[in-house]
C-alpha cells in the first residue's frame, strides 16, 4: 500500500480545516498508523520582507502514531506563527517532508486555496508525487495548487467532490464540488455554475 506523509498549512486562515483534520484523526485512529505529519505556518511570524524562498521556516514535522502528540505539534505550529502575507511556503514544507519521511511514497498536502505559493520555483527539486486537498474553495481552484499536482504527478482530492488527475484531464472537463460546478481548461479551474 501507498505510504503517505501529511503536510498541512496551519496558518490563521486554515484554522477551521486544521480542527477538522484533528477531529478526523481522533475519530479514525487507523489513519495514525504510519504517523508522518508536517505542519507549516509560513515563517514563525517572521516579517514578510525577511522571507526567502526555501528558507522561510515555521516547519514542524512529527513522526508519531499517538493522536495527542500529533495534536500538540499542530498546536505548537499554530501558536508560533499565523502566516503574515498571503502566499505560503508550501514547496519548502513539501521538500522538508520528503527529507524527513524518506519512506513516504506520496505527500498529501492540505492547502489553503485562497493563498498563492511563494516558492513555486523550488518545485523542480521535488521528486515525490503530491496529492493536494484544497480548502476554502470559492470561485476558482488556485492555479498553484493545480500546478503542484500536475508537475509532481499527483492528484487533487476535492472536499465534497471527486478525485481529479490533472495529467489525464481534457479541456472542458466539468466537476461538481458541493453545489458548485467547475470547468477545467488550460490547466485551470473556473466556476461555471452554482446550484440552488
């Protein structure tokens, strides 16, 4: 079976989704079996002008199958930084996870769909597939998150929607996420319909 390491954005805008993830783990302890997690907060409250791609920090890995330990590390990451500027250091966090958890076949990134990725140029160094769960989906799916899945050979797991493989998708493909319908074209998703 595929071994995954979970990489989660825990900046302030992601707090509801971090809480959901912890509830999910508490209710399904089997998910803790491999116990490979990394939480990132985009710099431990470093001033935005000091942030350098690949050296921003605010990264908290933990290898544990104990729920309380994983929860404590998530809270530690949240307490130590709330994000600051909107773009996050996703790729730095993914590269650190690949190094910390070399036996992980796949990285599962829980990401803020409303925030860009400030260090996309570092993706060339990422050698593991990244499956993306975008959170806080409004009028579109952030292009950076689509690119991460596409360039690493990963998938996109939509909350209340399908699993999407961008490397095999054709332009014009439509997907339903909750009451919204999105259309995939030119490696981008756009909202085309909302059902009442």
